[in-house]
């Protein structure tokens, strides 16, 4: 009798567990779709406010920095609402791809995944911008480094649009995690490489020497990112 009762209890448990897992998966998918919808809404809002915003960001990315300031003044000022919306989308779309990576691939719990998802792009952006501003203040060359800040902002805006597209197809194809993770990491690498190259050419063109450029990259960008990476690896990726 006890064995029979245990059997029926196990049968009920086997039915309940898949239902719980299915409900959890549906909630997880709806969360991703909601964030993705917000990202597309931001891109659409930016384009509705300024029809040339997306075209300007794409054009600037594929051109040198010499004409960047002129294009921004003519087509989309960096402090305009459409520009701010695209920067916001960068954080949202970057965080969305991060969340999929940490939650679906590394299997972190919800809280840690959210923390890292939004913390990584925020920290990266702080390092990329405050380092330049600090170097400008200490050297007295703030105006000459203005192009570096503009490069960082416009490249981030362009990368944000790409992150949105990656997230769209990643959510639609959960079985292709390796493919979309590779594409995501490739875009992150492209963003950083293009930012460093374009910014380096900009500062060299205004007379700043290689020595100061290398010193800046090592002390205000590479070192902070290295320290943070080691901390994350030791505390979250054991």
C-alpha cells in the first residue's frame, strides 16, 4: 500500500515539474521579448525624431574621424534627444545580449545575470569616457581630445543597433547559442578595435605623441579592465 501511494505521488511530481519548468521558460522568453521590444522602440523613436540619425551613425562608423564633427553638426548633434536615445539603446541591447549569455549559457541565476548584464556595458562605457576626460584635464588638452569622446559615443550607437539585431535572431533561435555568442563577441571586439584605431588616429593627427597615447591606453583603459576582468573571473566564473 505504501509503495502504491509512493508510485502515485511520483507520477504527480513528474507531471508538476515539467509544468513548472515550462512556465519558467515562458516567463524568461517574455522577459527577453519585452527588453527587445524596448530596444526596437528606442531605435524607432530616434529615427522618428531625426530621420537621418541611423544613417549618420552608420556613415560615421565607416568613415575617418576628420569629417565626423561636421556630419554631427549637420545631421545629428551628439547632445540631441535622438542621439541620447541611441546611446540608451546601446546599454539596453548590450545588456540584453549579456543576459542571454550569462543566464542561458553560463547558467547564472536571475539576479547575478541581471547585475552582470547591465554592469558590464556601464563599466565599459565609464572606463572609455572618464579616462579620456581625466587625461584631457590633467594634460590641459581637453579640446584636442574631443574627437575621442565623439568616436566613443558614435561607435557605441552603431554597436547598439547591431546588438539589437543579434538579440532578435538569438532569441528566435535558442538552439544556435554558439553561433550568436560568436557573433556577439565579434561585434564587441569590432567595437573596441575600431574605437581604439579611430581614436588613436585622431589624437596623433593633432600632434599628441605615441608615448602619451600608449601610456594612456595602458594606465586608464587596459589596467582597469584587466583588474575588473580578474575580479569577475575569480568571483563569478569559478
